[in-house]
C-alpha cells in the first residue's frame, strides 16, 4: 500500500474510530484538492481572457507607406505583461506614429497599466497632432500630458513605463522622436549599426512635471 502511494497506513488490528477519522481526513483532502483544481482551471480561463484582451490592444495590421515596410514581432515573457508596441497613421497617412513601451513589473498589474498607457497615447495623438506643427514638439507635449496624468492620478501605485515614441514622415524620410527612458532603438544600415536613439527624457509616470526633449 505504501509503495502504491498510501500516505496514511493503518496496521491491523485497527480501531474503527481511528479508521473513520482517517477516512474523513482523506476525504477532506480530496475535497480540498478538487476545489484547488477547480480554482486553478478558473484562473486559467481568466488568464486566457486577459491575454486575448491584451492582444486586442496591439495593432492588427501595420500602416503602409510607399517605399516603406513595417514589421513587428511580439513575444511576452508571461501570458500577460507590460510590454507593448503600436503603429498608426496620422493625418491620413501623411505621417506614421510608432510606439515601443514597457510598463514596470510583470503580470496582470503591468498588463492593466499597459492598456492605460496605450489608450492615453492613442487618444492624445489622434486628438492633438497637427500636420502643420513640429512633430517632435507634439510628441513632447503628448508624453508630458501622459506623464502628468499617470503621476497625479495613479501615483500611489508607483507604476511607470519607459516609452519610445516617434513620428515618421514617409515622404521626407525623417523621424522625430522622444525616448522616455526606454532601451535605445537601433538604426541599422548595410554597414551595421549607424546610431542608437538614446533616452531624451525620464520614464513616463514617475513624477509630475518631468521634462522631455
């Protein structure tokens, strides 16, 4: 019996009261294990739902521009997390916004703030960007606004994100950007790495009033 996995052997002759107590304890363990397995399955379903919702925040298709090809690959460390990217047209395709970001920490909390950061950036860009104004200055103003909102509204959570945001002008071949504490993207050519787009400001959301350039 022990070799088969019995963890509660009862040698003969046995006391019926002890037998009943042992059987009761074994059934209680079985019921607890069943509840744990049921809870684990429910968590699996919740995580699958969260993963699908988070995936819906990533662009289904990338903008197209003559002479340019945009491509992306995304592999989260866990089922859900704080990393995200975005790419969307501005001014009916005259310019293209590009975003790379990483919310601090991992898991569900980071995923919730990922959705918040992404939504704020999208909403601000589509509402305020103008083709007549300098794109770099507009990115500056956008990230300052997002930074101040997160710091003032959710400062007690101590959540922030490193954000690289750029505006590409496909016709001119220019890229204006602000790097808010993010790992430096790399500009590559046939001769290898030409430049690294180093940070031009702090991470977004740590403290209101922080400057970006």
